[in-house]
C-alpha cells in the first residue's frame, strides 16, 4: 500500500473568520466556529476518514484542554501518521472497543486501504479516555429530518461558544459521515431569513488545492444549508463529537459499546 503525504494547511478557522471580518455579508446575523485546526487533505480515494481524524486531532492537540491531556497520556503527542492511526484503531479493538465494527473490518486495518467511519474514530478516542460519541440521523425513519440535524449542530456550536466567551473553552469540530465519504463541520451561520448554514470542510484534494491557492477565502469552505444539494442528497448521516466530560474509570466498560446517543442519551449531544 502506497501512502502520499497529505497537504497540511494550518489554522483554517482563523482564515475563515478573517475573511468574514474583511467582508461581512449584510444579512448574516451570527457565526460560530470550532477552535483552530490544521487541515489535512485527502490524498487517495479511501483515506478521507484518516485525514479528518488528523485534522480533528490537530484541533485537540493545539488547545490546552483535558482532551489534550488524555491524548498525551495515551502516547499521542503529535499528529499520528495514517498507518499510526490504523494501529491506534486496532489497539482500541484489542481493548474491547466497538467489537461490532472491528468484526466488520476483520480486526485488521494496518497497511490496508480499508475505509473507516465515525465509529472507528469514536472507538479510538474512547480508548484514550476521551468522551467521544456518535449521533445517528436517519431521515427515512420519520424520527428526524435534515432540519433536525442542522438545529442540533447549531445548538452544539452556540452553547459552547457562549461558554467560551468567559472561559476560553475548547470547541471541537464535528465529524460528519455519510455513505462513501466523511467531512468536518467547522461551524455554523445564522442568516436574517432564519436559515442556518453549516461550514463544512471537505478533505478531498481538489478542494484543498483550491483553498491553498486562495487562503482566507471562505468560498472554499462548503457553506451548506437545509436548502442546498450538498446535504439534501443524502438520507443518513452520523456525527462524531466530543462530550464535555472525560470518561471516568468506572465508565470504561460501558464506553466500549458505541450506541446512537440520540436514542440512548446517556451522554448528551449538547
């Protein structure tokens, strides 16, 4: 298996916010973003999940928080390579995390081109005592629709940004998974007409190259709302996110089973 080095662009959220300051749209009421992160671009047609993990971990490691402390304690001091991430996920399976997902992938990732998804991300983070969770949004079930998902994402960023004004709280990006691809949600916009739009970063190389050529231009962040094709084209999503508390020792066994937190709300999304 050959692996190419990812294009890395530092401090993406800072560039996005700067672009808004330079040209604030008249009808834009509010924007909330996650903490700064370094963008790792996709290099092959199967490595989007790994590149998103690297981008997420850059956010965790760049910010002085309990999440970073837990990663340090687990030996993650710098951004892992793709193969190192494969080993970390396998280690999580060996410890008993997400046995269903491990079985589906034959408990083997290292030096393969197997795709990973939200549950593999969560399993790896939980094995490091980071309280990561998964929320399923199935628009075919009748229990929720795209508007529901967008509102939940808005509440996630709004609640954490309001707290952050006083305490400089770390705000993690969201990992957005759908069939065949994953992306990251960096933040949300609210417009005067009531629309909520998501700031979504796609790891695909062609978009990364565009962004690299036009640093500071938010046109290369996918601003996707309820009415746009980008989100309406899928009927099922998973979102991996961080809860606001760490996993305690007495919860370790329970945390090895990954469930939809919206249906089993032991850990709240917001």
